[in-house]
C-alpha cells in the first residue's frame, strides 16, 4: 500500500481529536467514493494499531458475507472466543448475545467497513456494545451523508480518505510494470506524471484534486498489457482519451464496474451518464441542469444523487 504509514497516522491523529465519544469509545467515520482506498486504509489501520489494542482488532466488511459470519468474526478477533464455542453457535441472535457478554469492558478497535442504508440495524447493534474505556470504532462509507444521516456520526467526526501524493500515485500506476520509479529518467518521469494526472478527480466540497487509486491500478494494468513498459505510448493513449468527446466502454468498464455495482439502482443511470458521457469543462450547476434535462427528472433528485458522491 502506498502512503501506508502516513495515512494510518492521519487516522490515528483524527481519532485523538474526535468529539464523538460514547461511554469512553471514540467513533469516527471515513469516507470516499468507491475505489478511493477506504478498505485498504481501514485494514492497514487495523494492522497499525494491532499492538496498541493487544491484538483485539477486527475489520468487518458489510458489502458481502452475512451478519452471522460477521458476528462470529468479531467474537473470534475481539474476544478470542474459542473455536469450540464458535462451532456451537447456531444463529446470529445467539452469537450476538455471546458477543455482548464477552465484549463488555474489553478495549478493542472495530472497523465497520462499507456501511450503507441496508446495514443500519446491524451496524447500530455494534455501536451499542459496551466496550472498554478508550475503544475505537471506525465506520467507512461512500459519503459523509450516509454516515451522518443513517449512523448519526457528525460531520466533524468524519474524515475523507487522505490524498495520495503524486509519487505514490505513480507507484500505483506502474505497479504491474517492471519499472523502478526511483531510478526513472526525467523524460520517463514526465510521461508517468502526465499519465497519473489523468486520474485526478474533483471531490464534492473539497478544494484541489485527488488521485483515484483504483483507476490508477486498473488503467496501469491495462496500459501495461497493451504497450509494455513504454511510457511514451501510455501517454499517447491517454492523450487520445482526452481528445475524445466520450470514453469508449471498453476502456472504462473494468474500472467502473465496481463503482457501478455499489451505486444505488435509482442512481445508476446518472452514474453512467456522468462517467461516460459528461461534456467536459461544464460547471457543476450546468451538469445538474443537463442531467435533469436528459433524464427528465427534478433538479432536486439529481442534486441528491450527486451529493451522495456517486460520481467522479
Ligand atoms: N494507498 C494505496 N496504495 C496502493 N493501492 C491502493 C491504495 N488505496 C487503494 N488502493 C488500491 O485501489 C483499489 C481500491 O481500493 P479499496 O480500498 O478497495 O477502495 P474502497 O474500499 O474505497 O472501494 C484496491 O485494489 C487497492 O489495492
Ligand atoms: Mg471498500
């Protein structure tokens, strides 16, 4: 993972400043659009804090698996519940009772990754656990609105996924290629920068631009398989994309598939329009108007979709 130490330290520092402390447990949110590195960072943070929490750390992913399996994982990692007992549990309710009993007073780090509207009840159960003093719970979601609206985590207790630096972005782009970034010549470096910069995007409500790691990784792999380690050719291809008025489906679907899958069905058309056909250099206000016109929808519906950060 690029920027691992720096980003984990940022999350740790954020926890120190967090206002949302319930019965001695600090609760913080981490948000960013799909593919921006929430899961990667959340898992790295668990490792980073492993010693501090004496191994009692657990990462639970809410986009897959079932609630019973998750409760058993929490029992296993947070309470060191023996396998023999885990095997006797027959359903989630039973596991939940066991978890509540064993978790009481334990100082733990729990990551609830990828929480959505669909997981409110289950996540809320975890937030109600009576944990030991100075425990930490980190929730990740695709937007701050999801964290605030559904899980009551105030905006000030939520942080965005930290930004990648340019050198880190280049490392991710060239991950598949046998190129040593540290010894790269000036000309090659310039091509690499040009390519990486193509994967900068603007986030709603944040100044400046941010690299998108999943896009860097996916396109890096694609460009390497097409052109080998010849960065001038990579840059040439990328130049072609910029000059094209809309992107080809083939180029984008690999990257977009994941984001698309996790976009709410009612907003999928908007997602596709924004990512594949959005006219370049349009102001956000004009984009909203344009989408409302194309889709024959109310502007408020479009604004809601865009505010949920479904686009990049
Ligand atoms: N800091 C990073 N360094 C290297 N690769 C990263 C980094 N962040 C994300 N990635 C890569 O980008 C992809 C998407 O990251 P992921 O953590 O799954 O995003 P999210 O959980 O926000 O959807 C993964 O393949 C991951 O390996
Ligand atoms: Mg994720």
